[in-house]
C-alpha cells in the first residue's frame, strides 16, 4: 500500500506577509521594491514576517507582469581560478534581498569588446543592470552613460587588483602593532611585483619602517605562494636579528611559519609572523595566524546598492568604496625576543 503523500506546504504570498506583519500588501510591495520612506518599526515588522514565513518573491511571475528579467549581472574580466568571492558574496546578498537573481560572467577581450558585450546584455533584456569590476571603456561613447551600469574597474585582465583592494596602508597598522611589542628589525616577504597590491604593500612597509626609525633587514620577492614563504624562511640567516616577518598574504605567512618550524625556530617566541586577508584557515593553523581583515563583502554590498538605485531610477547613493580593515591578533605574533642570534 502506498503511503499518502504529505500535503505540500503552501508557498507564502505577499498577502500572507502583510497579514503576519499587520500592514497592507501595498506596504510590503514597497518594502520588496526597496522604495524606502517607511518607518523603521514597519520595516522591522516586515523583515520579521519575511523571515518567519520564509517568504521568497516569485520572480517568474513578477517577470511576466513587468516584462523585466529581475536579473543583474556582475562582470569580471575572465573566469579564472581566482574570483573575488567576498566582494561577490556581498553583492549577491544585496541583490537577493532586493528580489534579484545574480549572474556572474567573465568577458574575454579588451575594454572595447567587453563594453560591447555589456551593451548587448542590457539591450537584450537578459539583465536589468550590470555591475562590472573591470574597465569597459568610456560609458558615454558606448551609449551606456544613462543605463543601469556601475563600473568599479577593480581588476585588470589577469584578475590583478589595482583599485581600492590594492591599498597597502594596513601594512602601517601591522608594523605599529609589532613595534608596540618591542620589534625593531623586520623582513617583508612580498607578493608578485606585477600586482599593484604587492607593490603597494611593499611601498607602505618600507615607508613605515623608515618613518619609525626601524630596520628593514630585507624585502624578499615572492609570488603569493606558500612555497615562496617557506623558501624565504629557510633562507633567512640565523644571525639576522630579525624578530618579525610581514607576509604578503596568508598563504605566504603559512609557508613562512612552516619554514621556521622545520628549522626548529618557534613562532612567535623566536620570530613573529603576520599574514594578510584573514582567510578561514588562519584561525585553525598551528599556531593560528595573526592577519589583517579587509571587509570586501561590505564593498560588494555598497556597489550593488548603487546599481539597484540606478535600476529603480532613484537618487544614487554616494559610492564610498573605502575598505574597513582591522587587525586580527592570534598566536603567530607576540613580544620580540631579546637575544640577537637564534
């Protein structure tokens, strides 16, 4: 005997949300469109109702009514093994909260070719708006200056950052913190010099060391890899007097730590090591890795808000893309040792 199927749960509607929140369905509709102008307590009630009922807008039905796709597209220069996942996570969350689906495309070719492809996406109706993290040329010449297109231009054709995420200023924060622990002589294991972010971190590191009257023992060229950090640590002289290493990223920091450990040097008792990016593994490595956290997710959210405002023909918010950063202090950094030779 076949068991009867359990009754399927009815998908909640905008009327259900309205009833649950104690507001009209027109108010819920305004909330979902992000039109604003509502009292904070009303917004809070609707948000709670949406969460309680697990409400999801019916994008297909909306598309049929409005002739809109309810899709936005994020453009990267090419689909590679590297994607700016934190930025995309923030952009996606903001888009979904507004009832839009997010498509990510990698467009090969130069700026002109990518610009033509973006215009085709908008003309075809496949996307209501485009957020591009790579340059696409002059928007006015492309006829895109009055379209829902936001260009951040953060990455070049090889997905190398050259905008705000290339900022090297957190290096000064790291050095100042290490100085407060008694460190005076440093090594920087750098990233690839063809990346602006690597050049900026090196530049700020050297400037800060000079301005504070500290000692730079060496800047060791690396390539962002664990191996480059490992080799740098293995090659550092035992009588260098170095007590702290600033690594270009967390992968390099991990390699540096392992290289020191294989030499019998203790981290942080003998040498402190600081990473960059706050990747998830840094909290679980042994020792856990001190690093700098850059809020790239907030950058993605702000960029998407600007695009959504253009789609809705609202006043576009000022696009502040400064990255909030904070030091994450863990086990790999500590007070400087007092003896010169290891």
